[in-house]
């Protein structure tokens, strides 16, 4: 049975972000069977339904001709099908939908999203990729993002987890109103925060990605985001942690020395000193308006390469919840 549904659940925020799979929602539902019934779960998509039904459930479907059902499923899944995006055109195929809340509107102040993804061994270079969480105020039934400029603090933000370009290394790609700019004119592209060359994508293998975003209190920079890969916490950005250094729009944990930022007032770069161990991360001011929250999930594959540049990527067992989910647990 295929599921994409909204649960009636509380809006209380968890005090701790767990780092191990055994503590997650999935540990209570081997194979993910029945996980849609958990009170913390917002949405489940296991891609078991025919494509026409799948597309009817998501609010925006881009290039459905590039979507196919596949019998290749994530390890331990109780399902029999996954979705493969086989992009051979100039499009950016994908799926997008808003996250309904118990009050009848959209969005939450803290959201976890877990996805299984797999890239074909011959998958071409990807420029941008979603697994992506974000929010618009008001919530829109379609992606509403603009490249090269910061968002408005009362209107939008978004953050993707992607293997950018030829490096095929996992990192965030994040837009919000307080994002950092880069030369030569201070334009803003998605900020990155991990900068770890060891986090290489292993093509031809199913990978469990889980992303968390916690909204800030208005007037404070106490928002957070975190990333788990195959159940291992590889990044948790919050006020005071980790320590690192900004070089324009890139934050590198564990490093210090001299930082560089773009000054809007000067219209030029300026340097600043950072302790050798790095300076504490300042946290995120995702919003300046309490009505902005995490209200959409977006799966997509985008490249700047011309038509004929083939991308093949599988998605399976998407779960969105208000608490940590963790990898699929094998049936006993």
C-alpha cells in the first residue's frame, strides 16, 4: 500500500537531536511497515502506487515523462518499487508538495526528512539536487526560489542536501536572508557548511540521507540544521557549534586563522581574525516573521549541462516527521 499523508500531531519541539538510528521512529517499524501511523509522522511516500496516482498526490510534478517506476528498492524496505528519475532532456524533473499541519494550514517549526537515494554508476554531473526542505510565506504549491540573491526574512528560505558538481561530495546548499555573499559583486549563491572531501557519494549504492531544520525564535539567531548519512550524524549547525571559519559563503568547521566576508557597505571584501580552533557558529536566523516555517519538501535533479547529458537517480521510502527518523530497520 502506498502512502503520502498528514498525521495529527503535536507541534512541541524535541529537546535533543539524536545521532543513532536506534533512537529513531524507524526503529519501531521494521521495513517502514506502518510508519505512516506514527503520531510524529507528517508525510510518507514509498512510491508503490502507479505513476499517475503518485503524480496526483504531489502538488507540482516537473517533467513526468522523465519519471519511471523501478523494482530496485532500498535495503530493508518492505516495498517493491522505487522512483527513478531518468533525465535526458533539458528539464529539471522532480516532485514538490507542501506539508500540512493539524491546524489546517501548512508547516512546522521543526522538521526531519529522510530519503533513500541512489545514483547510477554512469550518472552525469549534477549541478543542484533536492532532497530539499524549506518554507514560503504564504506557502506555495510550487517551488518558488531565486538564485543569486538572499531571500526575504519574512517570506522564504530553503536548504538542499546535494552532491554538487564534479566533486560528488555531500554538503548543504542553503538560502536564507542572512546568507553570506561572494565576489566579485557580493552576489549570493547557496552557502555550504561541511567542506569535507571524505563525504564522497558512492554511486551505484542506496544512501540514507536525513535532514533536520529547526526554526529560530523571531529576533534571535537560534535556528538549526543537521545532516545524517546512513544513520551517522555528520553535521549539526546550531548557536555556538561547531567552531570554524567563514571564507565568503563557505563555512569550514575545525579551522581558524583569517576569515573573509563580503561587506555590502564597502562593496568589497574584508578580513577578520578567527582563533586557531575556529569561531563558534552563530546559528540561523531563518525568519523574521513567525508565520514563516518549514512547509515544503522537494525532490529534484538539475544540471546546467545540455540535453543529452544523462542523469539517473532513484528515490525511495521518503518519510517526513517532527522527530528523528533514522534508517530503515530490517524485519526480524
